[in-house]
DNA sequence: GCAAAAGTGTTGTAACTACACCCATGT
DNA sequence: ACATGGGTGTAGTTACAACACTTTTGC
């Protein structure tokens, strides 16, 4: 005797802003429960809607975002996670280049904003836990798949990549060795452009991720390894 | 306006039988849809039931199995995956030592049986896809976490471990190098016992997985790597 | 004594870590 | 000229891959 259950989706959207820090997209809830609290974007799955479609729809509605990279994270089924009763939520994690979008608050939300991962407000429901799981997954995955590039602009200086990895791996790395390793794979295309000078310092060369080259490598059985030891 | 949706769980239960092959537990369905077809064990989530609890309950009911190792795999939400209408399913994968259980067919099932992974019957719903995802996940995970031991008996000869990895990695491996690698970690405790002679050949020494030692290693920041190159 | 499975060491090579100084630009 | 961030090479060490013969048992 099947009993229908309320099903939602939630998205942990990561963005890496030019100021060089990892951010998460949060929306401020307009209604109860948790009215006024910050929460992950998400909402109920519609009848006959594919769950992945539901996430994309909610992201567009609530924040005006259409992600390139989106992947299922985990399904949270603790019967007490929502004060309204049993609500099971399928969580996704999403990587975007923030420069591609202007955030727009949707109808259900009073606001949509990027929050630095190191300084988050209290979150509604079990969203702090979901975010933690997402961050851990991202940190782990970035060492064996080149998904970090989904967070950077199309063209980026090497230092952005390095700083991103520093943040995700939670330790500093040796610049020379890291660069050598990535260059060896040949998955970075070096452009004949320099970044605009930002304040002072030498302008950096710009690179682009060579997706085609990466898939070649991958299909020929090559395993990427972007982990790097902590520098003392 | 939330609409309730039917929610099920499905389990991909892997077992490694003494005959030395990787098997999956399937049940033969007693009712429509797909009456008579083989399917993954599973069923509907009850009101206010935690989803993980639902899997354990179904496994016990349908096959008499109480697993040690159980982990969420992926949530399948294609609206056409069930002919009865929209049914979202949270899939788990489960590792058991088959020698610990006697299979018992439950009330909904006409039969419960181990099937060799290399020779499966046609499956109900999208269960073939689920099984494929589970197998891929298991194959990947076995290289960086020692979950393979959950499939072996408490005491096992080295050759069982080696054969298991051969099956999961889908290529043969160098026995000497593999053994060296695993022995280096010190996660195998060598017992002063020999396996009973099975037919002909030299009797093998028995080992036990040293869980405590593994957690020590892990907590001191050590990353296991049990991948091994294919032998030419 | 032969078939079948278990057990074991060495050597060359490739990959990694550690490490510090010069360069280009803005102010 | 100085502050800021960008860019680069080498040497010692370690870890891995490749490889084949001997041992113990049953029949």
C-alpha cells in the first residue's frame, strides 16, 4: 500500500567570484517555515517532472541561473528534517561562473545572494548539513576530475586556478609543482593574452581549459590526479 | 502547492560467493507490474520512515538479509521509469558476505536468488540501469577504500582478494605487486592458519582485515590507493 | 611425477618533492 | 626604487612497473 510523500529538490550552487573566493548561492525565504531565514534554492517536484528538471526550473525561477554543471549529490530522508512533516529532498550541486549571471530574486524569495563559504548565515532546515556534504564532495572530486574549471571564467590567469585549489584542498600548495603537473597533462591552452593589470604586479598570461584534449586523455584510459601535497 | 509523489527504495546487494564470482541478489516479482520478472529488492517508503530504514526493512522482509555495509547510490527520477506512473526511487548499494545468510523468499516475492554479475536475467523497470550504476560505483570505490573486504569472509586466502579485484577492475593484475602493495599498508593481519585444501594445489595462508589499523592510517591522513595497472 | 595453486625479490625508470630567485608592471 | 604578484629549473629520493622461478599439496 504505497503512500505518497512530499518530494523536494535543493541545490548547492558554488561560484568563484573575481575577488577570488568560493561562494554559495542562498535565497532568503519569503514564507514560513523559516520565513526570513537564508536557505538553499529549491522547491517541490511537480507531477511528472524529472527531478533534475525541477532543480533547473527552481534555479531559474528563484535566482535567474541556468547552470552548465549540475550533478546529483545525495538524498536526505530524515523524517524530521522539515517541520511541516515528512519531506524527502534530493540535493544537487551546481558549479557556475558568477560573471555569467545577474542574480534576480524570484517571487518566493525576498532576496538571492552569494555568500562566502567561510562566513555563512544560519541556514533553514538541514541545509547546513547539505552544504557541508556538497563542499566535501566538491573538494574530493576536484582532485580527480577537472571540474574546477567550471568555476573559473572562460579565460583565467593561472593564479585563479591555484587559489581555487588552495581553498578547496584547505592547504597551500607549491606553485611550481602544481603548474608543472597541470601543464604536463596539456589540458590548458595558453592564450596570447595578458590579464588587465589589477592594481600592481606583473600582468598574468591567460589560459583556457581544453575540454577536447581532456576527453581524449580520459578516453585513452588516463587518470587525472590533481591532488598536491601540502606545502610546509 | 506541493504534490505528494510515490517514493520507493531499491537495493543492489553484492555478494562474493565461495565459487569466487561476484553475484547480485535478485527477487522474482509476485505481482504486476512485471510479475514473474526478476528485480532488485526494494519497495515503498512508509510514512515517517527514514529512507535508509526502508531499505533495511525491505531487505529483511524480502530476502532475510541484514547488511553490514549499506550506502546510498543515486536517486532515479525519470517520470516514465514505472508503468504505474511517477515513482521516484532512492537506490542503495549493499555489500554482504553471502555465507552469513540463508536466502528466504518473502511474501511479495516468489523467489530470491543470487545471480552472477556476468549473466543476469532481464530486469524489471530500470533496474538494469541501476545495477550498472552500482557496479561502476563499486568498481571505482574499491580502489580508494577497503570496502572489498566487506564481500569476503572474515578469514580469507589472499587469492580471493586478488580475484575479487580482478573482477571489479575488469583486468588481470600482477600478483606480486598487488600483494606487496596491500601488505605495505599493514591492513591485513596474517593468521596462523591454512585454508583447507580444495582439490589440488598448495593450501593458502589465511588473512583477516585489520579494521582498527585502517582507521589509524586514515585518521593520520593517509590515502589508500588500491588501483593496480593492468598486466600485459 | 605431474598438475594446480601459493609464494616470493630485484632492478630500471619515471614521477614526485623540495627548494629560491628573477621578471614585469604600477605607483 | 619599491611593492606586488607572475614566472621558472634542478637534483635527490621514492615509488612503481616489469618480470619468472620455486614450493607445497592432491592425485
